[in-house]
């Protein structure tokens, strides 16, 4: 319609124009219209370019926790017109996808994953250190100080804590009362005796209907993670001078204690690699279970309570700290991603996240907020985990941790199936020595 209009006007003004002049005039008018249109498009593109769209990969489970996280991401997006974060759930297998993206230079801007992979990401040059940014961050003083140590490697801070928690022992008070147990165990030996009293074989067929405790069977990280409080309580370690050290007395003692519970007949093993499941606890088939405040037990209708990990050489537990990495991209995108990481550490984020998921807040003001204090009144067992934070250790984040964990997990599994703790740990150490010598 516009072309016909211009053609009509030209013909009306100069009816004697020859065809060549007409064509040139028409082309000029069309080009003018096109340039005006292009200028308008360029303005739109430039305006759009002022919004930095960031990708965030996460593997948050269960879905209810993921919903809480995505809701908080949306809050950030609503208050930051210049930055928009897209939360992307990555399913199994997670690590191969991440490593493929890193090698292919297609990694996300922010990654929420496992702090134990820090060493591997660092060696690949995939992540940025954060200590200089943190030193200038006003929020630094609001974050629990002991959380930073578990995220440092080679003098650098490589991630921020998204959440924290630690392992305690959930127990069924009614089963304790029925067994005549009036005090919770505070030492390993007391825990062993309590587990015996809670093991009941009602029909005498040597297959108890109720066991004192559930121990995880398997070689994967959950087994290593829940065994770690006993390692730390015995003064043990698994790394010395950045090398595996599995045959120290503390590691042997911690593994021997777990095996003793099985030899007593007062502990039962989970299904393979399913030590985190709570079905047996909720059904009353086991009276005690190792887990943390994130557990479904917290939302169940059964009677339950929690006590700290009993001590051997010293009180100890292990932290379950989720973290977030700043991936290497370009300065403009990294600066935008840092704004989101600051938001994650804020009182606002941590309060809503902790209340919605059951994890402990990493922000001190959040933990002291009226909203969270009301949650503590409703769920006083959370105080056990808060109090344990002062004696909570962490798993190492050295390069090669995945190999170390796999070998250690195999040693724990072998011991649970009857092998000598010393023999299992020596075999694992020999395997690791050959790997470390080749690195």
C-alpha cells in the first residue's frame, strides 16, 4: 500500500517523467523507508543488549526444594531489569555434562554443584576465585565464618555456600522408652549399648523385627559422607599433605566401630546405595538413623527427635554444604553473576530458602530473624544441628577427590560385608597410591 501511494504521488506531480527517473525516485523512497525501519530495529537490539541473560545450572532435589529455589530466582529477576537468570535443572549423569560443557567452552555462568569437585574444576581452569570479591562485600560479616574454610583450596576461595547442614542421629522416642532407655548416648560405647537394647527379635528366629540402627551399604558418596563424623570424632583423616592417607588409626577405629555394630547384630544395612531412604525408620523397623535436617522425616507424622553424633576422641560431625561456583566467561557476565551470588548470601534469600527446604541458613541475620526463630519454636530439633556447627568438619576438596571417595567407599562397603577394616583400607590406599603417583 505504501509503494502504490508513493507511485501515485510521483505520477501526479510529474506526469512527463521518463521511466528511468521514475525508477530511481522509487528506489530512493524505498531505501529511505528501509533505513528508517533499520534504525528502529537497531534501537530495539541495543535496548535488548542491555539485559544480561545468565544461565545457572543446578541439580537441586527433591523437586519441592527446586521449586523454592526457582521462586527465589524469579524474585531476583523481578528486581533486576538489567540481569535475568535462567535456572536450568541438569539431570543424571551430571558431572559428564558439566565437564563436556567446560571442555567445549559452553559452560553456564553459575553452577550449583558439589564442593568436593572444586579441585577438578580448578585444575580445568573453569572457575573464578572469589576471595577478592568477598573481602569487599559488606555481607561477608553476616556469613557463618567456619563455612569458608571448607570451600578454600590452595589459598583461594572457589565458591560460596548456598546452604548448610550436618549429620545427626534421628531416633524414635517411643522405641527408646519401650526399651527403658532414659538418656541419649554421648559416647561410642554408649551408642553401641543403646543399639543393642533397641534390637528386638520377637519370635526368636534370629531375624530381628526391630534393629537399633540403620547403616548405609554402598560405595557412593552418601556412605562416605555419613561415615565421616565417626572418622573426625576418632581424630582421623583421609588426606595428609594433599595425598590420600587412609590407614591412620582414626580411620581404622571409625570403620571398626561400624563393623562392631553389625557384629553385635544391632545394626542393619540399607539396600545398596540407598542409605538415605527413611522407610525403615518411619515404619519402626529401625530406631536410629544417620541423616540431616533436610530429611523427609522432618515432615513425617511419626514421633522423632535428634541427638548429636556421640563422641570418641572428641565431638564431631560433618557439614553438608551446598555451594555455587562463578564460572569463567567474560568480565561483564561475571560481574552480573556476582550480583546474583550476593543475593544468594543475603538475609532475604537465606531465610526463605531455609524455611522452605529445612537446610540451615548460612546468613547469621537470617538465623536470628523472627521468621526463622518461629520455625525453631515449631521444630526444636533444628537446634541440635545449629549447635553442632561449631564442631562440624568438612570433606576435602582436593583435585582427585572423586577417585579418593570411590576407593574409600569401596573400603567401607567391603568392611560392612565382613572384610577387616585394616585390610580394606590398605587395599584402598594401595590403589590410590598408584593413581596419585601417575598424576
